[in-house]
C-alpha cells in the first residue's frame, strides 16, 4: 500500500515538474474583467511552474471583439491553445461543426465529471459525437441592479414588473435621474432578451429559439413595443458606454436601474469593493421572478494546437472544484460543479445558487446558450433596425428573415 502511494505521488510530482513549454489562453476577460481568470492562472502556474502562460485577451464585453479575432485565427490555422466560448451553440454551431475541436469525453470520464455537472449543462455542450468544452461557471443574465441607499433616498423600491417601472420612470426623470441605464449595442440586446422573457414567459421565450414561435407573431411585436416604452426611460448616450460604465452610474446614483448579467456583481465586489445588499442590491429583471436565464463560460481543446498536454492540465483545473471555487467568487458567478463549497461565496452568489436550484431555467440567446450562433451573431442588426425605425414590425420582419435564412431551431 505504502509503495503504491509513493509511486502515485512520484508520478504526480514527475508530471508536474515535466510539464513545460507554453500555454496560450484566449478570452475577453481583460482589465477589470480579469481578476478571476488571473487567480486561476496563478494557481496553474503554482501547479506547473515550468509552463509559460500567455494570457491573451481581446477587450470587449460579451466577446464581441474577441470572437472576430478568434475567427481569423481559427480559419488561418493558428488556434489558441484554449479559448473562452459560451456553452451551447456558440461553440457547437461554429468550431464543432467545422471539425476543429477535440471530443473531451475522455476527460469527463477520467476526471469523473459526468456525475458532477447538471445533465442539462452537459447536454448544452454535447452533440451525438462528443462533449466539446469544460464549463467554468454559471452566470445569471436576467438581473436588475440598483443602489439601495439611493432607492431609499428617492422613496422607491425595485419594480417587480415593467408596468411598475414605467410608473416610477417619470418621477425619477423629474429628479434628473436616468431610470434605466444601458450601454453599447450588445447590452441593449441583453436588455431585450430579459424583456422578451418577461413579456412572453419561459415557454414562449424558449419557443422563439426553437422556431416554434414566429417572430412575426403579435406576441413578439408586443415585446418590441414594451422594449420601446422602456427605452424612453433610458440614457441617450448608451452607444458609447461599456457595461462597467453603465454599472458605475448605478453606484453613483446618476441612474436608478440596470439590467445586466451577474458579472456586474463580480465587478462591484471584486473591483469596486462593494458589499452585496449594502453597496448594491439586486432583483430578477421585471416580470421574470422565478426564472433563471443562464449562460456559461467554457473552454475547449482545439485540434492542432501546439501545447496539448498543458491545455489538458488547464482544462482539468477549470473543471475541478478547487478551480471553480477560486474563480467564481471573484467573477460573480456560481460553480456548475456539484461539490462546490458555497461558504466561499458572498450573499449575492448564495442567493443566485439557491435560485439556480429552484427556478425555471432558460438559456440566454445573446450569450450563446439558446439559439444558433448564426442567428445570435446577426441580432445586433435587428436591434439597429428597431433603433433606427422604431418599428416593431420592421424588427420582427428582420428577425424572421434571419431565422428563416439560418433555419433557426433545426
Ligand atoms: C458574457 C460572459 C461573461 C462576461 C460578460 C461581459 O458574455 O459570459 O463572463 O465576461 O460577457 O463581458
């Protein structure tokens, strides 16, 4: 027995010491989005001190810029060793169908992960040919953020419905406060899908992405009309704001509410040093109580990379309880791994973990989980059409045309 332990230990030590060379990790977690990833990389470097890690980032919330750079590299035959990608069609509809990813079923078997992740999440990253990435987190998309002290000062509380929000809106505007702050295009799409979930409810929201509910349906026109009413309560300079700058306006009290994923909680706790429920408050996006719109960041193993063994060690760390409990409390997300230790998480994240277990779960379209990548990547144009025409019909027609082109749901 003693001999067995000694030889296992020496194999382990040897493989750690022998690991050398490079590892390039490609993501959009730059600047103040970076601390959680950096914590993981530091741990990797402790485990594999002879591996030189290149933390390659392309700034831009939700990966709008990183995806374009990744495309050039993948098509040019220069894949990064591992890249950030949303669990779901964002990976499967692109680099899996193009045969550019390795099947990771072997790793799930070796690491015993098949029983350690929710089946729904494994399904999201799988096809009948394999499992294609390792999810590091679960983010919630449909969250409304605010500053509790400011709401008290203004004598309001977080609205549970958009109808309620629209009645509060004029009084805030009269005080010179922006009722709802938005940022650049993708953050407006983000708001749109939360409004869609609220207006349609979870079943019709899901039916939109499977193609069972047509964009031309009057129910979807009602979503655009509601969205238009909400936009009248938002800031004029949205196009020039990053999601962090929009969050800053909540904190300062220039604006009352913001709909954003819970990376905003990561930013407010890790970067701004605020305490959940004191420095910032949260509620489900109006009309979506009891529903958890999820998305997940994951990393895969491209075919033809230079540092395959180092990448597999990286994926092992990402998928481990240790890695996830290091990363997620800083990131503002929860761990998908069943053995995660919730005592390491703050009050916001403990509440999110509870909702994740008890709410109806739906996927985010904007963040790669719910719809074909070919549809998701063109939704920015649909939004622009709505913003320039103000016409629900024009936007719905555009969305339907794209859905038909890409065979949405097939
Ligand atoms: C999401 C991503 C999050 C966060 C956010 C803002 O798409 O899943 O982890 O990075 O974009 O950039």
